[in-house]
C-alpha cells in the first residue's frame, strides 16, 4: 500500500483543521468481510436504474443549448473612471449588520403580553350548549351512520373525489355508466345529477347561498350575484376548523419585560383593534370586534375570449394570518361577483368612467348594508364551541391594487389614495404625511341630495371625485382612507421593482446585464434566466420576485455612462431590496420598523443617480410614495402578510377560474355559484366526518409568529448510486483528496483531543475497509414550525452534488456541485459568526460494518451521512456600498483545502454571485463559473430565509 505525501493545515483565521494533499490518490487494499444485507439497499447494481434522474426522481431542468447559445458581444469597457464624490454617511456602515442583527434577535420569541384592561372585552355572554358539529349532526338524516347521507365510506369517498378532484360532470356520469361499476362499488347515485341531488337536499348549508339581484344605475339594470355578508361573517366565526385559533380581544405584545418595545404580527396586536375596542367599550362594555378584511380585483377567466369576472372576497381578522394566507384552509369567502359590463353603450368616456364608479359603489353599498347596525350595536354570534359573544363586524382593511384603491376611495389617478400629499410632492421624503380628512369628505359627499353644483365643488375642494354615496359612507368605525392597506405584490414587485429593473436596463448595457444573468451559478432558490432579462415581456410578479434575488449582485462593478461611479446606484438598489424584504417580515418590532424607515431613507439619499443619468426627471410615483405608509400601517393592522393581495390573487384560481371552467359558458354565474356551494358543502362535511371519526382535537398553545429560522435535513431512503468506486469519486465528483480527508475525519472523531501533528501521524495509519461508497446527489431541507413539527411535504431548499450525465435524449447535463453554509461548531440562529461557505463535492454514507470498523464504540452514534467539501475563505466585513460578504477559494500550496463533515453541520444552501468586474468574461458559463471565478459575493437575497440568517 502506497501512502501519499500529505499535511494537515490549521486555518489561522478560524482554527479549523483542513486537509491538503499532494501526490497520487490513496486506495486501500483491504475491503473487510460483510454480507449483502449490511449494505441496507435492495439491489447490487453499480448504477441507478435511470442515471439521468436525480435522487427524488425529478429530471434535471437544464438546457445546455441555451446556456452555450449565441449572445451579443461585450461592449468596450472604459478603464479610466472619474470617481464621483459621495457623502460618507451614504455608505452602508460597518455596524449596519450588527445593528440589524441586534434589532432582529428578539423576533420569534415569546412576547410579553398586555391584555386589554377591561375584562369584559371579548368575553362570552352565554353558552348555547350545542357545538357547531353537534348542530350539523342534528340536521343530518341518518345520524347514526358516520357517512350519512351516503351509505358507506366508498360511497362518500367517491362523491368527495367527484366534487373536489373529478374531471367534470359528464365524464363522471360516463364513468358510473360502465357496466357493473355502480353495483360493485355499492353507490347510492348513478350519475352526477343524482349525486347533486343528494348534496343539495341532504347536506346542510353552513355557508350562505348566493342570490341574484338587480342593481339599477343610470336607468340600467345590472345583475349581481352575492351572499348575505352577515351570514358570511357568522359562517367564518362559527367554523370549528378555526375555533382553537380565534382571537377575541386586542393585545399589546412587547419584546421586553419592561414593555418598552412593541411587537406587531397579527391584526389583534395592532393599534387599530385596541382603539376600536376602546371606543366600543366606552359605549357598552362586552364587545367582541370582528375585523372584516375585503378584497376585490377583476380577473380574466379565459385566455382568448377576453371573458372576465369581478370577485369580491372577505375574511375576518379573528382568524390568525397563518391560517388566512393558506387557500386550503378556506378562511376566505367569495362574497360576490360584481358586474363586468364595459358600458360600451355610453359613448362619452368621462360619463362611462363615472357610471362604472357609481355602479361599483352601488353594488358594494347594497352588499355591505347589513353591517351598519351590527357594527355599531353588536349582534349575538356563536363560535364553534357554542359560546356566544356580542360581535361587532367592522370593515377594517381593504386589500387591492392601485387602480382598485382609487376606485374604492374615489381619489383621482396619480394621487395617493390615503393622504393629501400633492402629486408633485409624492417623490419627496420630507413632506409631512397625514390621512385625508374623513369628516370633511363625508360632509362634502352628503351634499348630493341638497345641491348638485355645491356637491361637485365641495368634492373638488376635498380632493375626491363626486361619487354618488360611496359604500363606506355609513359604515360604522370605518375610515376607508386608513383601511386601504399596503400592497406588496403591486406596489413593490409589480410597482417600484418593475421600475427599478427598467432603470437599470437603461443605465447599463443590456448585453452586459444579460451576460451576467446567463453566468449565475444554479441554486434551489434561484431561477436562471439563460436568455437574459432585457427581452422579457409581460413580466409577472413571480418573475420580478425571482429577478430580485440576484439583481444586486449583477450590478456590482458595471461601469455607468459618462465615467460615473456606480456606487450610488448600487446603494439605491440595495436600499430598495432591503425595504422589499423587511416589509415582508411576518413579525416586526419598533426597532425593525426603524430599519424599514432607514432603508427608504437610503434610497432617497441615492436616487438622484437616476436623475443624473437622465433616466428620470422626477420620482412623483404614487407607489413609491406609498412606501411612507408602511410603518404606520404595520403598527395599525399588523404585518403585511395580514392583507397582501398575493393571497387573494391565488383565490382567483379556486373560486373564480376553476368555477368558470366547470360551466358550459352560458349563463355562467348561476352555474359558478352553484358549483361553489356544492364544493363548500362537501368540504365542510369532510371536516364533520373527520370529527365523527377522531373527535375534538387537543387544544394547542398559541405561539409567537414563526420566523422560519429552523430547517431540517431530509435524505432519500436509498442512495442515488449504491456503489461508486473511489477513483470515480476523485475523477467524476472532483473530490481530489477524498480518502485522505476521510482518514483524518475518522481520527478526529475517534480522538478529538489530538494536535495537528498527532492527527497527521495517526491518519497515515488508517486503512479504509472498502473501495466503494454509496452516494447521494441531493440534500433536501424542510421547515420546522414553532410547534417543532417538520413539514416534509415541501422542500424549501436543496443542495445538488452530481457529476455530469446524459439525459433520456442523449444530451449532456453538466455537473453541478452547490455551495452551502457550514456550521463550524458555534454558529447561531442568525449572523455569519461560526459559519463558513463550502462547496459540496460528494455526499455519501458508509455501511454498518465499515462504520463499526472505523469508529470507536461509544455513546455517540457514528454519522449516517457525510459530505466532502471544499472550503472558501472566512467571512470578513461586508462590502461598503452593497453590504454583501466577499469570499474566495481557500488555497494552500496551490491546492484547495477540503474536509469531510457531517451533513448535519450544513445549515442551508448558499448562492454565490461571481465577482464579474467591469465585464463578465464570455468564456464563463453557468455550469463552470464556480470553477472559473476566484472571488464571489454571498447572496443574502436568494430567499427570505437567507436574508434573515445571513446578516
């Protein structure tokens, strides 16, 4: 056996021992004696059945032809740069990361809670003695049968499948018409019509039915399909699925025992609920506020026929946001379908717009009219356990995009729907901001029945359109200008981020921007735009989200026209991205909201670069001005995930587009509403059946908002390749010093107290009892929620480490070896202290016999999965202008330093953005850039978890 020359290096900056080896590869000549069953895997084939497939059976999505295809040549680079002057205060201070880490360290902790001081607030007034499920059971016929009104479990499961998953009513009827199928399954229905009769006649309604009504505006009748809004509120409040989670009274949450720093997350922790509760208690103690959240948005239901629908959705703020934002929990109700008429018979455009506005308000005024009296006086409302409280349903939030906000408030286009800042001052960060005067506006609108001309003049003086009796005019405790909430999707992603990307494309060469996009290394959280981003059209919010994840990295170092330094532009981009990510935190404190304000200030301090470049003449953008309202609104109504339109946009699929596809496209609304009612009946009945089978669920402790810090590794049961020769590990995986690193890992684990020299000597005597290992090509990560439960159904992150291979079409898939964040032993939940970046070359596991031979018996179990990694340099201070950390390959004597680690030390994947310099080298590709480039920037914007942890 030949032993190669090697040495152990101790990194002076971290104290970590790493291997560097020169010479040929060590291959042991002793394999040991063990049985096939010791391998723990079912077959002995050297290769997996389908080599092109990854370990989870998913084919790699990589287009080598696109990656290596034609692209525009690089523009000439101006080397002599005249550095422009900038204020030192505009540079991201070295203490910025420390300040942010200090502000965020309390997020997710158990808060100090201050209850509302009056004990009657949210208190029960009586107990009906019957729960929601018991009342439902009493309404069913044949209550002794768990599956009633169906005759058996199969009868019920087939019906549920047909209504929730089935392909269509005709197809289902044809399926049941197959000879012998109906009798074999013992079904109580023979076709869709008979099933619908069972649902309509025998399943009790728990959510109100739709009714068709006519609304007359400008002497024309329009059809509106709506539900009783009070019955919708009661249905949500009564639903047993939400019983354990409902909030009945406001609370003040603090991060410290002295109650000096507020924490905001759910609506009940905001100031609006507290002040509204105080108003109600002053009139009559014992109120339970039911905050109503409304959302409306017109949407297309067909691709080509330009058919649209206008749904209005509602939910209640008593249900926690963690439930409301999941469509599968059904915490939102479709309240109405508004008319979608284009009013083309009205030729005058101004008259048409005015009629459309009046039609919208007339419809909502009619739909929300039942809230007026209960909102002020209260109404008895029973929750799922039969406890009755005096509920006050009050419109708290209206979630909509900018055009819908203008329609709702009656404000003119180009102005802020919340405050009275003039249009020409919208871009100023210094003009005082105050909400519009609701009393003055209400007084002006009330003149419509007295003097038409006076009404128009009064509305003009108040800065509002002359809208005939807006729906919010008589709603109690509702200030519509305050109720308009921030809109992350349309204000940020489809608003300022969209503008920012266009400004960047104008400022720089599009060829250079696209070249950098093509050369980003792959990562689980990064979409590669291998054709660039300059030619994208009709870019969605999702695509803008994906571009934001690498936008900062691709502008670093590019030269601006006129020999301008790009420092101010880089700082402006960083500021917008900071605001974007901070605005989406699921939990905020007074200190983190100060970070949000600071990010906006930094943008305003650097935005003039776009004026200097001639890209902008002003920044009077309503969506940019809307940033100034975020801090106030989070303090009033909780964090933005309480009212983000991204969640209601998702409802379009379930409650509008799927409903339309289920119709024959003739008189579609009556069919859509009936289809929705039947689905809701089946879903509610399914919860009831589960209750009959399992009983009441155990009560759960209310926990603070989950900041999504913790991750759990999930490995496949079987390896991707069961046996890989050690020489293939070196040749194909690039794990050059695999055997030497493994020998040192074994010695270090068996004898942890050895010095570097002793470890070197002991490792030389290690003989590996095998010549093959089993390799895994992917590490997956799942989230762990605040209850400590791992959600294995969703892969939130993954690490690929696989050599090149051919796909099913014979095309070569390039090798991919991802980079990760490794805990060196003392890493915390957030921050980079105790962590280092490494590139994973191979993930492998040893047989039981090999582990028993190599590792000493003791209380600690031998590792199950190991990884060979190549190290990068330690973290230093972040770069001054963009705040990203710079790292490079860790090289000793011309070789990369490598080690074997336990995969449990891997915190997450890390996306590295190459340091392109002034122009990206055209010989680099996405697949080779990690090998070609020497220095990188650690991308802290690859996903929200990365932004939270890499501080």
